[in-house]
C-alpha cells in the first residue's frame, strides 16, 4: 500500500475476528493510519442453537481494533443475509443446481448491505481477501490474483459490481498465507494461531448440509447406477449432493460418483468406478456473464469452476455479450449447472469476471 494514496481517505476495515483481517489492521497501523473497523453480524436465527463462533469472532475483532486504536462498530446484516444469500442458495439447490453462497455474500453483504448501512460514508473498504488490484493505462481498476495460488480468493470476488471493486482494497493480497501468519505471530496478535474458518461465509462452524436441511428438510429418493439402471440405495435429498461428488455417499461397493440429478423424478444418478468418463466434460455453456471491469469478448482464456489452485486453458465461443460456450483444452471433472465459471486472462493474472454454468 502506498501511504500517499491513502492519506485523506476515509477507510473502513471489515474485521471478522480471523487472522487475515487482523493483519489488515496492522498493515494500516504500521503506516500510521487508524481506520474505522466494522464487524458484520450474521448468525443463526434467534431460536437456533447451532454451534456458531460469532461470539468468539467479535471478541477477537474487539481486541485487535482496540490494540491499534481503531473504533469498532457492529453492523447487523442478519436479515439481509437470510433474505438475500440464503434465498439465492435455497432457490438454486431446490432446482438441482450447485450454488456458491460465499460468492454472492461478497456482492450482497460485504460490499452490498454493509455499503448501504455504513460503507457509503467511506472512500475505501478493506477486507482480508487474498486478492489484489491494479490500475491500467486507461485508469480502470482490475481485480488481479494473489501470489498464493492455494489461498487466492479472486474467484469469490468475481461477482462484485464495478463500483464495489473501485472502493475495494486488499492490503494483504500481495502476501502468501505463511507470511500473514508470521506477521501475526511476530506482532503477538491474539488470533495468530487461530485456524482458518472452513464453513460457509459468516456461519462459522455450521455445516453446509445442516444449513440446507434447516430450510429444505429431507426428500428421500432413489439412487440409481447410471450404466445398469439398478437402484443401489436412497438419498435424503438431491440438494445434499453435487455433480462430481465422490465422498460421503455412504453406499457400499464404492467409490461412487454423482453424475446427474433428475429433479422432476427425484433421482440421483451415480457411476461406479474410479473417475468414470461420464463424469468429465470439455464443452459447456455459461450464461449471464458478469464483467468486473469492462465488457470484453476474449477468446483465449484461463478459467476455474471451483475454489482450487488450478486454472484450465480454454477458448470461448461468444454468442452475445453475456453468454458463451467454453471449449476447455482438457476434460474437466464435476462440471455442474449453477456453478460459477470464473474467467481470467491467458496468464491467470487479471480476473475478467464470472458467469453461471448451464450445460
């Protein structure tokens, strides 16, 4: 970060209680800056008794903000999360799709609902994402990848609006995770050794299937072997399974792979064997593509369809400004409708945006 670019700027830091956003506050403090910190409150509904870590998160956030002389304000986005992110997630899984709540949480909550409530008072909104930005020769701001391929989170940011990107700043995006941990330990931050959260954004330890079960319940149906038509068992609901899944199936004679879902008949189709050919695709459709910075029609790109360090090479066949067919250089495992296809330039440096896979 360049101090000259930050001076006289009103800066808000979204402080989660984790080590990444805490080091963000340190990064500002070492420059002599004391931004206002905000803890976004999202938790179970009042009558829920889920094991939620929000109380501990707030304690950590409070300790870090006080240490660096920053004000901390709690912003309640509980209703917005359940009305917007949860509705998106449940609508998608009911239709047999594979949604990504964390992607929409960034657009709708961290850079959305928070902005409506308090963020509009600030010039910059800083988060602990592993991502970077750069300004091109035309003065346009781009989202670019972090040097840590495992932790890079540009895929989770690929649906934010251009005006949100213009206000976003990622002070630890140039670090790899080990460096962030080292800073936290060197500075004796209270959460230096705290484990990274593994659950859904904001929901802490809440299991994804428990989250879905809370709203959709269970709907048992047949599990059928694709090649033979044989019923091998029962599922508890199509929404508990994703295309390409090969763990947690609970059926003997495995491994089994989820190949497709018949939502109308409530049937889950699986294939037996290791990496069956039917689980791979090389060409698939993407619609409603969201450009982060400006509308382009690139042909040679790299992309990913899930949060992994790997990028795949592809050619895009555009049908109009916002939809295209991906022609991947290699066959991809587990391509599923509803997933976001995140598109990057050929060197997977700039993130161009993302769209939903339709197949």
